[in-house]
C-alpha cells in the first residue's frame, strides 16, 4: 500500500466486497443504516443563507428564538419585534434582532462517466450508495437536497438533475433517481463527443446554482483534461465543496489484484490503448505516479478550500459515514 | 581470425536470425483489458522511460538474449580460430628449429613437474606445430575442412625440407614427428631460402615471369638464431614467431676445451677449459676433469662465473635483458694441473651444476698418444731450414733428393714419414704427390698452385693470425725480394697476403695437405726474424697432427669429419655417440669423410688393415662449445635486419573456440529462460 493510502487510510476493514448492482432503493440503503443516519447531519463550515426557514443558523437576522442584536426602528419595521422595555426606559424605539435559522442546500454531484463503472467493488455502485446515504442525511435534516449526475453515456452524456427536494418522504424519489443513473458504456447509443466532461459539468452546476450550500462531488477524478478547471468553477464562494475521490482496489494496488503479464489496456471512456508489460519497475512507477497524483490533488484542494477525501471502494459504508466523515468534518 | 567452416555459420545465421527478428516485429499478443483510465499508466510509462535511458533495450532483453544465443551458435558453427598469423588458404611453411638449444627441458614454468622434465623444447615445438597443422586442416572429425598446402622445414646449422608443400594432413604431421634433435647451431638463412624457393614459381608465358606466391611462415624456435641479423623479410611475407621455452631458462655450459702435450715432456697433458654462463646472475659451478670416463680432478672450490653481460642499464628487467640477442655470456677459464698420460685418452671436462640444457654440460677431446714426427726433407739446400729441422726434437729427420723422393712415392713407402718438407720442388711429369702432408717453399708441388709470373719486392700485408701456424708468429717486418705470382682456386685457403698478392696457401685435397709458401725464404728477410723460427715448428706440428687434428680440435655439430686413414683401410665403420654404428664407404683413398655431424659426443672410426689382425680405430669428439647457443633464454622477438617479428608464447593446451561459444550460448539460453519466467510469473 502506498504512502498516501497509508496516511490517509480509508480502508477500514476487509469485509467482502459488494458486487451486486443495486436494482431497488433498498439495495442502496438499508433500514439499519437509515436508522443510524437519522442521528447525523451535514455540516457546513460556512454559514449560508437558506431559502426557507430551517434548522440551521443563518446569516440573516430573522425570527428565531436566538437573540442577535438591537437596531433602531425605522418605518416599516414589524412592530412585533420592538423592545418595549427599552422604549419604556429610553423613550426610543429599538428593534430586537434575532438570528434566522434556515435550511442548508446540499448538492451531490455524481460522476456517471464510463470510468466509474469499473473496479471490484464497482466505483459507481459505491458512489450511488454513498450519494444515497448522504442524500438521506440531508433529507432527514430538512435540508434542500439536489443531485446532479454528469457524463453518463446511457443518458446521452449530459447533466442530469434532481433539484431541491426536502423531507424524509422524498427518499424513495431520490433513490429512484439515483438508480436511473448508469455509466455503462454503450457505444451504439452515445456519440463520445456529446459526453460532458468534468469541466463542463462543473461549469453547468456553477451557472445553475441557486443559493449556497454544501456540494459533495463523487468521482474518481481521473480526468485526462484535469480536474483543476472544473473545481475552480464551483469553489468561487457558492459552495462548501467536498471532493470525494473514489478509487477501486485495482487502481490502488494493481499487482495485488491480478494485473500482470502483457496487457493491452483500453480506456473505457476514450478507447485509448496502452500496451504495457507489467514489470516490477513499472508497478513501482505506477504507484509513485498515483501517490503523486493524489497528493497533488489534495494540495490543490487545500489551497482552494476544498476538502479532499480519498475513498477506497472496499471501504465499509457504515464506518465511512459514521466515523470517518465525521472526523473529516462533513457530518456531525 | 580464421574461419574453418564459415558457410555453415552464415547459413545458420541467415536461416534463424531474420525470422527471429521478424517474429519480434510481429506484435506481441497482449491480453486486452478495459481500464477506467489509462491516465496513470501512460504517465508511469513515460516516467519509466524518462528515468531509464536504456528502457527500449530492456524492454527487448529477451530479443537481445535470443539474438546473442543465435549469433553465438552461428559463430561457433563457423569455427573461428584466433590464431594470428595463420592463413588457411594459400601456403604455409612450418619452420622448426632443432638446434642444440632446443634440447633444453624448460618447457614448463613449473620446474618440479616430472613430466615436463622429460620433454624438450623440440618436443613442445613439434606438438605445437602439429596442433597448428591440425587447426589448419580444421581439426579432425565432423568439422574438418580443407587447408592450403603446408611445408615443413627443420633447421639448425643446415636446413632440411622434411616435407615439401603437401595438402595431406598425415604426411605433414608425420614429417613433423620425424624431426630429430641435433646439437647444431641455429641458422635460419638456408631455411628461409628454401621456403622462398618453394613459394616462387616461374611462368615463362608471363611478361614478369617470376611469380611469388606469398606464404605464411611459422617459425617455431627459441629465437637464438645466429644469422638473424643477416636476414631480411620480404615484402608481403607473413612471418609468425612461435616462441618456445620459458624466460626462466637456466644454462651453464662448457664453452671451450683444449688439451696440450708439453713439447718438452710429451707424456704430460695439460687441460684448459672455459665455462660460459648464460644466466643474468653469477653462478658457482664445480668443474670436473675425467680421463676415459674416470674422474681425474675437480676444481677445489666451485668456479665462480660472472653473469651474462648485455651492456644494458642494470635496471632493465633481467628476463628482457637476456632475451636480447646481443648478450654476451659470462665466461671463466679453468686450468687443470698437468698429468701424465702417455697413451691416447678421452679427456672430458664437465660442469656439474644442474641446468636446463644438458648437451653443453660436458665437452670431450681425444688426445692422441705422445709421439714425435718423422720428417723427410726434399731438395734440401744447405741453409737455415736445414739447420732448424736438424735441431728440432723429431723422431727422425731424413734428407731426400727429388729423385729419391719420387722413388719413395713409387715404392709406396711414404708412410714412414709423417711430414715432407719440400724446398723449391716441383714434381716431375707423371708424378703426383701421394696422400700425405707437405710443407712447401717455392716450386709448384700441386698443379693448383702454378704460378703465372713473379712479384718483385713484396711487403707483408696480412695473415690469418688465428691459424695454428701463426702461433707466436708475427711476420709484420717480412719483405720478399721475389715471390711466385699465384692465383689460387677458390678452395685453396690463403693464409698470408703480401702487398702484391697471396704469399701462403693451405691446400687440402684428396688426402693431400700442402702448406705452401710462395717464395724461397732465402729470397726474403724472413729467416733472420724470430717469426720464421716459430713458424716452421708450428707448421710441422699442424701438418703432423693433421690425422689427429680432429682429435685435438674436435668438431662442432654441423661440421664434417674428415679423417686421414691408411690407404689400405677397408671395411670402415663409424660408431656414433649413442652406440649405433654405420658402415662408411671410402670414396677417396686414405680419407674418411662424414658429415655433417648432428650430435655431440665421441665418434669412433674403425677399419681393417691388411697385416693387422685386430681392427684399427680412431676417435674424435664433437662438442657444442658455442656460447651463443648456450644462451637459451628465448628471444622475445626475431630481430630481422629490417624489422622485428614479435614472438607469441606457445603452450600445449589450446583448444578450438567453438566449444566455448557453445557453452556461452547455453548459459545465455538459461538466462533468457529465467528472464522469461520472471516476466510471466
């Protein structure tokens, strides 16, 4: 195991991998996990303005029970908030200002490009389950949950949306939407040029942004054109971004997972062919390159105020959600 | 580099290497494997290539190994030979030195190796030459190919063609095996002439009729060649010098021996010797004197012989210094006390120090019995000569008139005289000098010395001072009023020359030995000089000992033995030093001739003589007595007059290159398998 994976370990146990593709919502999240997730909420390190009154402290002064400040009365102010005691003492009108509690906007962006349909356990299945769990947490905490998938060949390669759902009862709807996303490459139906890349998808999301909130990007971030430009679109101030890099065990340690001999590697996205002969020096070079790639991305994320979380698809979902992401400050 | 079967190798290479490379050009059948993104793999490959400059090479290490294996196999099948200077096609002349120094037993650096002690340098040279011939013919068995023609010449003081150009392997090898050791000196000139003669062919149809087919000459020798500086290589001639012998060769030998009976007391013999040291360091050797194989005396203390002197700076490596041909051996004289020996005897001087060359460790002389001369003086004029002869210690002295002398010839009673002194005597018509020894003043004793006129007022110019007759004779003041003008034939030796022409001759023909002085002493100032008084006894002694001269001086290998025998001798046999005998036919009455002498030792001639019941015999010795031949440290290079030819050390253990190549190929094959296993596992 490479250095970065040793230090930033996301593999918590060696439980058997989940191979089955989810067909029902129950396959994405089970009742036991749901009950445990009821206790958890999504945390934003920033305080954003919500749209409707919610359970979250807002920047706005409003009508919650939490006192914030006084200010002089001006015409038009709600007389209900005048502090009459002060008026009695000072004969001047002051208005009590309370902290507003609002909802949180949670946007989960799922990379549905063909490269995600790879690995054992499958990276996309892992991303689906993680999105489902995080979405569920958002719903139960009355946050405004939006979901975006991009690059899915089965759906024409464009950006798919599920916008602004709230409340636990929308869980099934969200689950169905997640199940519909399919990164399986289909050479017949998709023109590769129409597939939206990461940069365009992020630009799209940034342009369509309604309000502010937490954005979680689930992807392997193995983009040949780079991830920097895309992340720059979404880190402009609108979102508290969490970049969750999902990698399969085969990508982390190819030698230990049956990658050997003389191979013709075919990129599932652009069909790029690479002929290699697996040798110890090549494996070492690969590991070094992967470490360097991940380290570079983490550095980039730190500079941009993005939280970078590296996840192995072998990771147990319960532990990831209830322990690791809490430690990393995404959940509480 | 030489290839015995290049075609096989080329065929194998052509049949296998291009297909192998072609197979590699075909794409490896790789397993297609979909992957989420090739992003990281692509960059890893780039990293790997950027970090490893030989990545492409390493990627194809299997191809490289397989190419190497195939290349080596093809190389091995072509049977490469790394012998330099060896040419397969064309002509090769193998020259093997079988001189005395090649009898040295320093073939192995390991002096304690008992097997090596058995072998001489010649054995090694023959083995090396056979190995070379085997290689020329491509070895024996499956891979043998045809060779060019090979000629074998053995050379010592004479060269001998052992086998003319032949393409028969067995004939050449038999010829090499048949080379026998000799104790001769090393001379290469004749061998080179022979080799060149055989490689030159004349085509009368061509404008330039002489065609020289350049041959490769391979010389197996220790490089101690006396006449090397007189030889030049020819343009295009390819000479290889296979150096035989080790640089640690150690030799001390007897380089001179002489025995003399005292004129006053002929029963006593005094023996002189000299020991030569061929080593670059001082040695101590005991020297022993034996008479008839019984030790008579030994030096009371070991004789100290100085190191051989090269004249080079002392810091020069001794081995290198000794390899220089110009080195002069160290030399020390030894003199034994006179001892009484009236009878004839074989005197042997032996140095007792162990060394690598045995042949020069002893030298022998046959000393004739003590005797005085019987002299006949023909046509004696009353004068100084008459007086001189009368006063000499002779067995008998008789004066004869020319008529009496010719009567003696007619009666065949001339054998009662050892020497005749002829004074102004010219034989009458029809009379010829019989076999015998003559000191002649003036006249024309033999037709070869017929004068064509007279020279007036002749002064002495030069004399053969090394000749025995000039011992203690220095005729520098000689002046002759009138001398015979003689133009001698080539085979007549001129011993003294005057300003106008030769003055003294030695003729040796068919048992007739004449020492002729071309003037009457009374016509010169010679009789009043002391040199004349010394000359006459010297001349008589030299002539008188002529039969025994051989015995006194001994022979050197390469020379011919000429021994005076009684005219009536029959059934002549020569017994060699190793004991075997050989009947010899006498072509010239009264003279035995055999040559050249090959080995050192005591030779015995025996014959029957009418009137004597027992076989008569006479012995003579052949000794090496050659300091240069005793320098046995091999020369590093052959310094021909025009250029040096560097020597290559030879050894017995040499093998063809192909087994090594096959071995390496197999190791590479194993390596290739291992690399493949490592990759696929």
